[in-house]
């Protein structure tokens, strides 16, 4: 799946979770949080891939 799809799905989940817990956030706030989480996940994946390639060398 593309990053845009992950970002959109995560933003939707955060928004729905906020509604369900009675702490609603705006769509912009959820989108910003989702962008941060996606970027963090991608950075972690990059570190994992570099670590794995160094171990195999």
C-alpha cells in the first residue's frame, strides 16, 4: 500500500478513536498525527533495513 493510503487510514482511525473515547479532535489534528506516525514508521523501517543489510554483509 502506498504511504498516502496508510496516512489516510491512520488519520481516519485516529479520528474515529477520538470520537469513540469522547475526546474528538479535528480532521487536521488527526492528519498531522497520522503523518508523524507514518514518518516515524518509515524511518524505523529504514533503520531496520540498513541494520539487516549490514548483518548480512
